[in-house]
């Protein structure tokens, strides 16, 4: 995998930045879920953001879940990531097709519509941290910028992009998250705003051959950029037959008996990666015995 995330700091700790290239993991997700171009763009942006937000966490077992749920035809997108750059996710209605928006681009905002954005961080405490804000535009990046400001009181700038080829393969995918740390000077904040005003789009940068390091250099280079980490990132799902069997046992005896009564092999699909697990009638009978 050539996908990776760069973690960096600048202005003597007053700024921190993350940048990622994610073309391969977005292509993997597109193939796994047979997503339309606009659904690929929505899911790809969320996967990229999730991967970067995941590596912000410190614990080995920490998990992050982002849900964007709106009244648009895609319904929503859910992504889960860990602190090691592993991410997975799915769109609720991956087949959605929409005409381009007024700018001639994939209409992710129209697909998402209005709704809510939820960020759930499970960092090993008794209860996970849950932050929730409204979907401001449905374009994902702007919604996460709003989320950081309102829910976490961390002024941030989020840029995300997915560019598709005409044959529905992923041409470019990536993004950045820049954050202003407490105590940052007005001079640093003003300088960063000027840098951000010069950026057209993430996909334009990637199309120009810019790497995550180069993107951060362009945005933070004037502030004494210090690159801390280069972290591989990939679409990774931890589903297994054992987990599927546990899920079937949990549905209860009546449901299992009804499945057995149908007399046919059932197929259980993982939401996150769409891998399908066939379960025969004999296997269902064994699960019923375990349920008793």
C-alpha cells in the first residue's frame, strides 16, 4: 500500500497538522461496496478524515467512529478507525446517482442533505466520548471543521477530496486537517488563514503531484514545520466467521429456529467490508444448540 498519513507540528507547537493520500483505500472501498461515483466521493472523504482523526488518538485499543446521517438519498455514511491508520466504512445507499452540482463536481452535499454528524471516541473509559453537531453543508470537510470548532473547541481547517476517472476508478483521494492549539498567537492564526486562502482544492494539489509532506510544507512551511510521523493507512476490516456466528447466536432462539425452518443456507454480509459468509442449516442448528 502506498497510502499514508503525515503527522506534524509547527510554530513551536502552536499548530498541528495531518495530511494523507488515500487513493488505494478509497478504491478498495469502492470495489467492496460497488459505490456510485458520488457515493465513492462521500465515503472516500469520510474514510480519509477517519484515518487522520484515528491517528490523533494515543491508545493502542482506542477506536473512533464517525457517522454522518442526513435526509439526502445516500442516507448516511459510517466510518470506524483506530490509532494505527486502519479504517473501514460504508455508505447506507451506495448505489445513489446524482447529476453534478452547480460547479460541475460530484454532488456530495446533495447526496447527504441535512442532518447530524456524530463522532464517538472509545478510549477505554467507562463510557465513550460522544460529540454531535449538525451537518452544515453535507460536503463532509466543512461539517468536520464545524464539528471541531463547536464540539471540541479546537479551531481547525479540514480539506478532503476524491477525484474519479471516467471509468469509475479513483484517480486521487486525500486530505488534510490543520488545528490551532490553545495559546496560539494572533500572528500565527492570521498567517495560517492567509495560507489556507491560497488553496484551491485537495484534489488539485494531488493532481499536481503534491505529496502529503508537500501539502503540509505549502501550508505550514513558513511556521517551522516539523514532521513527526509517517503512518501507513489502509482499509482493514476485522470481521470473521467467529464474529458472524456470535452475532447469529445473539439474535435469539426464535430467529434461529425460523432460519432453520426455511431449510436453506443463509448468507450474512459484513456492513463494513461487504464480505459474505454462508451459513448452512446444519451450522445454524449447531448455533441454536449453543444459544440454549
